[in-house]
């Protein structure tokens, strides 16, 4: 009975999540509601539409179970509306991998439920599926009233059928290089949450990552269990996958052998939700998204639990409290630091650098997220021209995000300005190792070599920097002076005429 109450609470929570997020996502897409400045519509409260789709992959099968559990007319209507809104929102996100994952999940759940229930109940499921298809069709053919970068449904289906060549090439490179990361540290991994940091050393280990550079960095491998193997090691990733697959398998077996139709609906939904998230994890990162990961792990845990031992719920509750209290406290601290970083960015964009420095320094000190600390550090780099005063926050942020090119270049520049030539050389060399064709790294190496009197090496580095057409004019003049370089047309004008071919 305790397990059933927990399972019903989970499916009701998923139904509410589908309804609220679906309503906000539809309002953002068709009504032009801007929820966040950096949100890519439609994203509801998830900022990113792909992350919202990840949540819906696990929530929609569970919301369908809530619909089947509803006994009265009003709860049934609300559950049906929640499922329909979730489907509409999912189609509007134009996330092709999520479409395929939801299709796999619903087919599995329908097969498990159809093998167990009576024919009259099965007809009800057919009606619900038909309404979901109508909702998906409406979302597909009704265009947004404002310009959007999302591809149309027809184009999205074409890309899905054709393999989406560009996306496929990126994912092949990510998987190949992530496998190299796994083989480098197969047992212990590179550290939890450190995939973006460690990948900078492997971005071309087997295949060059397309568009890799200063403005485009990799955060996920788009293959969840492979990324967990890179972060935590192969044994931990294997146990993680075994937990999820085992929970889905046990829930599926219970759905086929359960004594009641209600239990069959819940267990089929649990198995379908976990299977959908695992399938989506082959192409995306739902197990790194708190919303979809919470649904998947809870559903798998309920799949493992045949019964709850009487009197045995006290220790799990104590452990849960001991784990959750530090997480909540850390989340509150990080939220405050995130707000400080955003305020620093807004003030910097408005040209109020003096005011931006206060929240930026506070964000670097207190932020638990390396990305926020890096953003705040770059605000300090732009607003504080004192090399020695700004170098501390920049180096603190770099210590937490060693592969960040912007931070490496900023630290190199400040070290050079503060007189630490050898330290600047180390930072620029690390940036060159991460991005071998980056002109800013070669230009920094040229300046360091020129300061040390190694003019031949400075000239060679300048030639590499001059090969990039994006080199600014001031840097170009410096390199021409150091390298003694002039354009070919200038050389032809200064060369005396000669009848000799030489």
C-alpha cells in the first residue's frame, strides 16, 4: 500500500508537470511570452527547449498513467488536458530525439498495458492515444505568430529520417573523443561534473570536434551513460545503467503479472518512462538534467521495490534528509551567486563597470558553478584594468575551469601586464594546446617571446597569427613590425625591375 501511494504520487506529479510546463511552453511559443532573457522559445521554465523536451520524455508516460487512475470526471478531464498540453509542448520544441524517445516509451507502455487489461479499458486507451495524435497534429500545423529559429515539423522529420548530417557528424566526434576519455581513465573517471573541463584535452583525440573554438565549447557528450563513464569510471556507469534497466525490467514484469488493472497502468508507465529516458540518453543528456533524472531514478526505484518492510522507512528518511539538506543549502548559495553574476553582466552591458565589479567579485568567490564564476571573472577582466588586482579573481576562476579559453587568454594577458612573463607564457601555451589555430593564443605567445628577446620565435608566432583574417589591426601592426612582414604587393613595389626570372 505504501508503494502504491508513492507511485500514484509520482504519476500525479508528472501530470501536473506536463500541464504547467505545457501551458507555459505553448504560451511562450504562440503567445510570445518571454519568461527569461536567455530562453530559447519554447522552453517554459527550463530556459532551453531541449532540456524541456528531456523532462517531457519521462513525464508524458507517467501522466498517461494518472489519466488511467482518475476515477471521476473532473480529475480525468484535468489529466487529459495535462497530457494533451505535454504533447503539444513536446512537438513545439522540435526536438527530434525526444519525439523518437516518447514514441518508444509509449509503444512499450501500450504493449505492456494491452497484454494485461480488458478490451473495454483498451478502447479507452485508444481514445486517449487518438486525442494525443490530434494534439500533436495541431502543434505541427499551427505556426507561431512570431519569427522563430525552430525548424518546421516537416523539415524536422526530414532531418530525423536523413540522420541530420551536421548533427550526426558532431555526435560521432563527441562519442569518439569521449571514448578516448574513458580509455584514459577507465576505473575512476575524470571526476563528477568535470566532463566540460576534461574534454578540452580530448576535443581532437580521435576526430576533430566540428566548430570547436573560443565561442563554441562542449558541455555534454550527448550519450549519457558514456559521459557518466568518462566522469565516474566504467564500473560506476555500469552500476548506474544496471539500476535503471533493472528497475524498468522489474516494473514491466509486474505490469504483466499484477493482480489489478490500476497496478498494471502504473507499472507499465514506470517501465515506459525509464525506457524512454534511456533511449533519449543515446542522443542527448537527460540523466544530467535534474527534472528528467529525478523522474527516471524515482521510477526505477519504484520498479525495484516490490514491497516496503514495515517499520523500515525511518532510516531511508534520515539518510534522505542528511543528503538533501546540504544540497538545498548549496543550491541556495549557488542561486545567490548566479543572481550576482547576472547582475554583473547586466551592469557591464549598460556601461556601469564600477557597479558591476562588486557583484562580479562576490560571484567569483561564492559561485558553485564554474560557468557562472567564469562569466563573472570576464566582467572583472573587462572592467578592472589594474593587472594585479584583477589577476586574483581570474586565476581563481581558471583554477575551477582549467580548459576555458577565455579565462586562459585573460589570465595570460593580465600576467604579462603585471610583469609575470613566464606565467603568461604558460597560460598562452595552454590555450594554444587547446585550440591550435586560435590567433589570440599565437599573438600572446609572440608578445611573450618579444618581451624575452626571442625575436625569431616571436616572428614565427606572429606569422601564425597573421594567417587569421580576423586578427585586429593593432595586433597586425605589431606582428608586421616584429616579423618584418609586408604584404606581397608592397614587396613587389619596393623590388627593382629586373629582366632575370629570378
